[in-house]
């Protein structure tokens, strides 16, 4: 059996651990298996950039961040666009899948990666997906690998900001990753002891945020910690189209700086913004993610051995299982407004900026 494997989209801790877990299962349980590493994600399949891999290639990578295969973002919406020769990226991927003699393609990636995987599956290719994203927004799985490592990093950032905020009596906004969903900010905000958590699913009122900041100051608290997702928006911004929102923010992709300025001017408190950015994606995976990645990678190998294609690995109720790609592609697992974790955070006094 000839198996292709690629990593697509943004990097995250655990990619190498999944690759290793999958490879170890394959070499130990599938007779005469060949593993073909496809470089730079779907771009590598489009351009037929691939190499045969040996068991030694996967030694010593369990705790290494990034991906030994390299990765690129290849937008789903461009997959069926035709070039000047009348060929699409989809056509080239199908052609190279056959040219490489692949029996199955294993894809590690997030929402966009899964949409493309579902497309390839619908075109007759054998595909198995594995859910990767620090956003934890893949439909049908309780957790994605990389999420817990990112929570650890984001929480440590909030922990460190606490001390400088307390020392200077400042209000600090820590902008965490999460353009469409707020799972990372919710978990890190609670774990890091944030006073206010702002996420995309719950649009905030800037005046309410100011009121909450003032309330803490009036109660004798000298500082405020606000965990804000990069995709968080005010109630007014939530009604705007993306282009209108960008113009409203003066060309900035996020509204964090604007909110910080508004707080400083209206609460009369020194305010700063901290953006950990790609630190949340980098470095070694946590022990939890190393275990989860190994478990998911191994199970993907089992699915390949069974010939169970057109599916993606999932974790539900602490049980590793799978979903059909066609069932989950294009769906987003957002934070429900009435989620029990949101309710818990509210119950212990954390604000979400939407309170009356």
C-alpha cells in the first residue's frame, strides 16, 4: 500500500507527533507499506513535490514543534479555479495522486484543509483526515491536537502580564488567536484569571467594558486583565460587513487597539495591548498533546489499514472515533452563548462585555 501524507494550513504543536504516531502504526501493522511525504501541504500535491520516507525519518520528532513536511495555506475557494491552460488545482492534485501511485492520502489540518479533503474524497480519491488547529473549531470532535498546547502558552502569557499589570496599575488587553471562534481565549482567560473575556461569539458593548473596568477600580483593584480574541467585535461591528469593519477600524484587522484607546479615554486608566501572536503556534507540544497526537495518528493508521476512507479522526467523550468528511466539512464548532463553560465563567465573576 502506498500512502501519501501532508500537513496543510497554519502550523501548531503536535504535527510531528501525529506524523510519528501514524508512521509507527503503518510500519508496524501494514505489510509492505510505503509512506510518501508530500511537502508544503496541498501545494506539494499540486506541484508533485514528494519523497519516500523511511522509519528513521520519524525518530526524535515526538516533542519537536512545527512539521518536518512543511506546510502552506492553499485557500479552498481557489481549488477549482482554472488556469490559462484550463486546469484547476483540483485537476492537478487528482493527476498527481495517480502519478504518485497513491492508494490513500492522509491530511493533517484545520477547517480549510478538511474542506479540500472532502472535495478530493468526492472526486473519488481515498482520503483520511486528522483534525489540527489551535482554534479547536473542527465540527464533530471534542478537541483538536494543538489546542491544549496553545492554551498552555496563552495562559502563561496572561500569568506573566498579571505581574506587570499589578506593578503598574494598568489595564492590559491580551489579544489571543481565534479569528472566528473563542475557545482558546475562553480556556486561557479562565485558566489565567482574566477579569474580562471577549470572544467573537459574544459581541461586546465598549461602554459595558468600560463600566466593568471602572467597577473593579472603584472596588480597590488596581489593574484589569482582559483576554480578547483577535476576532472579537463590538455589537456595532458585528452588524458590519468585513470591508466596512476594516474601514471602521482604520485598516486594522482587529479591534483591540481601538478598544484599548476607548477604555483609556473613558475609564481614565493606563491601558496597554499585548499580542503573543505566533508564539501560540510555536514550540514543543504539551505532554497532553503528545499523547493525543499519538492516539489520533495511530487511529488514522488503523483507518487506513481497514480501508475506511472519506473520513476524519475525532475524539468524542474521551473515545477516539471518526466522522465522514462530507458531514463535517464547512461546519464550524463555535462557542455557544449558553455554553456551560461560559456560564461557569460568568458565575465566578468574569465579564463578557455584553452584560446589561
